[in-house]
């Protein structure tokens, strides 16, 4: 069966169910049913960061007895901010959000990083516009963007409690996990806890010959354009997703088109070149900019949820992160690890029930210690998704099964 016929057959056999497509990104006034008594809404919004248009989403429960109104408890609870992986927008969180809201009445936000999804300079022109001049698409830029978003949008939207502003629970996938750690270190006063979903321990190639500030010189521009045009064609996107996901049926043509859609603006080529040449995160410590070394400085509780079948950010990386977290000097801080079998690089999208179950329990309890809080029912817990069964288990350093090769690779990264 050729690719076109296979896609048509897949679409016919897997019509999007409510579980998979419970929201439309631009359905501003629609309410969606979670169960027999609760409904929710996801509202796309925008905000400006240093003059640049930023797309974000706000998700909340709607009380069925008061249509269109939001319960006060929703705003009083510390909100959740979902941070995406690379190359997608907050649409990649739409499977996860309903399961979070079904279990916990608090507001959930998603945001697109500058140069991703719906977040772009106004009037950008492939790095040549005045609004793009000097802009660097780096993880430090994204950290500044998210900090401003928390201060300008989230905090004003949530009332103070006992004279103190709310604090944010970060849930980050891939580079979003890397960014979560950077944010918690830069602004511990804003962050209550972080959850790392197959977080990448490295970001920023820091290629020589250019600072990554737009506009790009001729050679980086040509390289960025050449590579960008190849990675954003649909067959390449499909191959990438086939590698990232443990289950081929866990993603469909709609997701591929959404990812492709993120690349069709006038600023994509220059943005990709800048990302390639940008440097690693600048951590606010006396340590090096090594990600794992800086984990020992985190002041908040940390939950790791890793898909076991990730070909890139493997459980071996999580084991090294857990070892660094265990060396923290902050007393009483908790770090825990959950492994998901039959799940790849994007647990938020491939295992939304398991992620939501762990995250909502984690966030709802002040005492997150293993003695006080059970994140998994029994030694292992089985959850059913339309594309396959997910096995969920909590593990520690002594029970994680990691090959010698993976241990060596994790030490080298």
C-alpha cells in the first residue's frame, strides 16, 4: 500500500473521537464535555512580548449549572503552564488538557515560543524586517518570554492568597522540560513545582561564525533555508513522528498538517537558522551551563515522567537527572520518577491519561513524598489509549533497568 493509500486507510479506520479531538483551536465560545457533569473550554488568546505577537491558550472548567461562568476555585488554585517540545504549538497539548481538567479544577495555560506556532514578530520578513533586527531565537529568549508571560498575564489573572501571589506548576516536554529547569532556577519565586516529560538535557548548538542575531549572514541563511525546507515537508515530518512515537496510530494527518502549518509564515527560514546557531541556556549559578549540574540547585519539587521507548531522551538520561537531584542541598525537596512503557518522546500526546493522572496527583498534594503520596496504583498500572495499552510504574535508581551503552551515552551528553 502506498503512502497516500495508507493515510486514507488510517483516516477511515481512525475517525477522530472526542477523546482525540475534543477541542478546536479557534472555537472561542464552545464548551466541551469532560464527563457527565463537567465541561471545559480552551480559548486561544494573544499577548505581546517586546512588540512581538505571542499566541497562547487558556483552558478551564465551566460549571454546568452556571454556563459560561468560571468557579472561583479555578482561579484560586495555582495554575499549570504547559511548555511544548520543539516545532509544535500548544495544539500538541489538546489531548492532555481535558484529562487534567477532569481531575483538577484549576486553570491550564499553553504558550507558543517566539518563532514557533502562532508566535512571531509582527510583519516579519525572513529576518530582514526592522522588528526582527537583533532578535535571537534562543532558549534564553524563550525563558525571558515565559517569565514576562507569567508576570504580565498569569499573575494578574489569579488573586493573591494570604498576601502572596500564586506560583506556577510547569509541565514541560523535551525542550520544554529543559526550559522548565531554567525558569525554576532563574525565578524560583514564581515556580511551585516542575514536571519533566522526556526532557532533553542539551539545547543550543552554538555553531561558530555568527551570534545568531538576525539578520543572518549569507552562509547561515543558505544552510538554514536548505535544512528548513527539507525537515518541514510532510514525508519528513511523518518519518520524524514515526521515530518519536512508540505507536504509529498515536498520530495522524491532522498533527502532521498542524506541524507543517507552523512553518508557513514569512519568518521560518531565518528563525530556524538562528536556532541552529544559538547557544545553550545561561543558568544563573556559579556552576557551568551544564544542565545536569544545575539540577542540584533547584529549590522546587521535581517529577520526571519518561516514555521508555524514546529513541533520544532515554530513561538513562532520567537516571542521571535523578542522581543530580538527589544531591540537592535544599532540605525536604522531593524528586520522583515514573516510567511509561509503550510510550515514546511525547508522553503528553501519546499517553495523556497517564501523564494527567500523575501530574494532577503531584500538583494537588503539598507533601509529595513517596510515603505520603501514591502516584501509581499498585506496582504497575495499566491505562488504555485507542492506539495501545500504557504501563505506568514508579521507579528509583535501584530499579531502573538501563543498558551499559545507554549509561555511557548519558554520561557523555
